[in-house]
C-alpha cells in the first residue's frame, strides 16, 4: 500500500492548516481503503491489521538524495529490493536482446535511469513481476522516443511530427490495403523507438482489456501532441506565457504512466467510471503535479545542456521578470498547489463515488505520484538540486 499521505513532511505546509489538514485526512482514508467485515476482497494483496510493536520500530534507512526544500510530497517505503533486481534484470535483457534499444556506449545511461527501482516504487500493488514489466517496458519505450526523437540523442523539432505519427502506429496500428500493410509492418523495426513501442505494446495487449488498451493509446496521443507544441515553440525560440506552458505540460506529461495503474494492478477501472469528469480532473492534476516535479529536479541538468530548455522555473523567470531563484521557488509553490488540488479532488470523488474500483484506482494514482517523487529525489545519477537555499 502507498505511504500515509496524511503525513505532512514539511513545516512550510503546516501554514495552510485547516483546509490542508481536512484534505490530508480525507485522502488518508482513501488510501487506507475500506475496512471491516467483507472488505478484504477489495485488495489485491493481504491488507493486515496494524499490530502494536513489542519494541520501538527502528528508524528507516535514509534514502539517497535530498528532497527539494519546501516541496509538498509524501515519503514512501524503499521498494522491494528483490523485485527491483528482477525487474532490472528483465528490462535490460528486453532492451538489449529483443528490441536492440541502445548501443554499448549508452549502457551507463540506461543503468543510471534505474527504471526497475522507479516502477517498483510507483506500483507497490502489482501482483506479479510480469505486471510490473508492463509498466517498465512502456516507460523505457516512452523514454526512448523522447530521447531519440525530441532531445538527448539526436532529437530535433524539425520533422518531429512525422516521426511521432509513424511511431504512434506501433501503438495504434495502421489498417490499410494488402499492398501497403507489409511496408508498414516492416517500418516498425526501422529504429529503436519504434521497435520498443511495438514490443512493449504487444506485451501490454496480452494482459489488458480492449478498453484499457484504448485508454492508453489516447493518453499517448495526448503526450505526442504535447511534444509537438514544445517543438513548435523551440523552432521559433518562443517562450510561452506561464499558463500556456502549464497547458502544454498537461499534455507533455506523465499521464500515460499513472493511468495504467489498474492494468499493472491486475484489475480494471471500468471505462464509464474512468471517463467521469471528476475522475478526469483527478488524473489531470496528478499528471500535472508529477510533471512539475520533473521540471524542478531536472532544472540543473537542463541548464547544463545545449540551448535553452523550457521548464516551469525558466518560463516564470522570463515571463514574470523574476530572478532565477525566486522563479524556482514560485514553481515549487505551483507544484504544491497542484498537489493539494489533486488530493482535494481525489477525496471528493472518493466520497461521492465510493465504488471499489474507483477507490483502488485512486490509491494507485496516489502511489504513483509518491513513487515518482521518490525516484526523482533519489536518482542522483541524473539529478541534482540548484544552490538556492
């Protein structure tokens, strides 16, 4: 189960008191889930009753990395090391042997991504390793598309639309005539991103329902639309208004990852419940908050890269004429507001629509949000904090 989200780990957040405490208390009940006679079946794994320890519990081992001061987040338990090791072994074998994802000189970057630890932290309720692998393959494939088409490894905004559209057909297949179908099928092996998308999606389709697969395709189309907006701004060296940047980041964000929490958890949130406006708001706020976490932790990494990379602190500094430190701290506040909004919306939805699948899905999304922060904080290979404190 995810860590207790009712615990506010920052003194700063206490300044928000009554409303924040009410939201945290409500979300705590959601994530803890129902209790009492007849509720055990709502959990994929055994949900033990708390037992008072005979001796004081030892302090948890400190995790690597430092959290951003003032950031509102919830700590999580260290991911199961046995699962991390096995997922890491399997995903590297898949990347090398099945899809030929990267050359030898990229191996340190692949290992430094620590995707096994990432996905185990984000999906603590996955019933099996293979369920975890569904998320892990898709995450690696999405990262390959971002790196190879958009950013680190030869990516460019020029021609990005065509590359993304053809890669998207590995997720949402082309239906055409017999003459042209073989050419399209052959194209799915043309480069590492398409090989990864195609393979990861085939594994996913074997485990999920048609509606879950279609949900994922639509969320990936949203992601690709966000990539294109960012690329268009890069081509004209345009710095958007802050609200425009946040609109782009609602599409170019982590949304496809938490919304497969039910697929990875081995159950399904029915399509009609997923489509409810209140659920869509919860999902959007969760994705937006987790994406600003990425902006904040990757800030120094992006500053060190070539050219100007748009992120929320950079846009705030430019558009609101603030010193870089003040802009960064304001971006932390934006993240915190999004997190509080997510928790309030989740609590309200759980109270008005307390269906078992809804409650399980909300717990899974919250666990993903917390695990995502954990990974960013602890991945010192990729991220370091600016010297603003």
